[in-house]
C-alpha cells in the first residue's frame, strides 16, 4: 500500500477489534463502544479526502475515534458540574496531549467520596489478584496497559478469539467479585 493510500474495504478486518478495545476501556459500555467505532468508520468514509497519509490509517482512525469519545462525554456531562481537563495519551504510534475534555469537577468531592473511591480501587485490585495468573496478566495488558492484540497473542501463544474469551471471563469474574465484596 502506498504511503498516501487509504483502504476502507479492509478497515473492519484490520482495525475493528483494536478500535473496540480502545473504546471499551474508555466508555465501559459495549453497545456505546460499538456505536462509537461505527461512527468512526462512517466519519472516516466521509472525510477520506482529508487523509494526507502523514500517519497510518490506524492512527488516523484513532484520532477520529478520540474525537467521538470526547463528544460522547461532552454530551453525557452537559448537565453536570464540569471542569476542563488536559489529558495525556500514549499509544504505539503517538504520545502527547490529545484533548481537553469536560469532566465532572472533582474539587467538590467530599472526604467520604475520596475514601469510597480509594476503597473501590483497593477492591478492584483485590479482585484482579483473585484471577488466575494468566488471566490477570492478559487482562492487565489489554485493558489497563493497552497492549495490542497481536503482541499479547504472540506472547501467550493464543489466538485472538481465545484472547477475547479470556478477557470476557476476567471481566465477568471481576464483576462478580466486586458485586460480592464491594456492593
């Protein structure tokens, strides 16, 4: 493929899983993640003429997706108290500031809220520790560290579909653990 070319016929096969995983970590809602990825592909199709080839297709699609995620949170937070937050990002292609996002103003958190957040963080860590070693390592790499699917599959000698089964089981186990130990 030429440096300046774009091939939307291959986007779903090449990037759908990566974009979905990138999104699900940020929105924690499967349906919304699927919607945002679909919107990203549609926006990409509509703005193909703007693709300059200065970045890879994947990087270009991620930049579109990031804007979709920002818009999602802006819509959701439009009725809440908000503050501007500068976010940092790091992925395999880029590093730096990527957005200013409107989020709930944390300066109004009470001591009780802070304690509850801290306790929830500890409960999550305890639940992750209860996963089997392989499942915990894969879950952390994929959802926390954002390692790409191919790298994880190569490291653990598993197929992509096996990876998603492991991630799904880890999430299910974490949800049950948190329900039992936190709620």
